[in-house]
C-alpha cells in the first residue's frame, strides 16, 4: 500500500497505530513544503 501511495505522489505515510507527535511533525513538514512550492511559483511570476 505504501509503495503504491508513494508512486501516486504521496510524500509520506502514517503507520497504524500512529502517534500524534508523528502526525504533527508530518503536518509541519507538509506546510513547509507547500510554502516553498508557493514561494517558487511566486518567484517565477515576477
């Protein structure tokens, strides 16, 4: 399942049972990744 998800574009996955700390860390990484992508798009427009 994880390999298929990664091939379909997932950057990470959460194993069961999961720890809320791990979920928080993954969400922080996701937000940082999105911010970098958005900044890159904005820089390309200028």
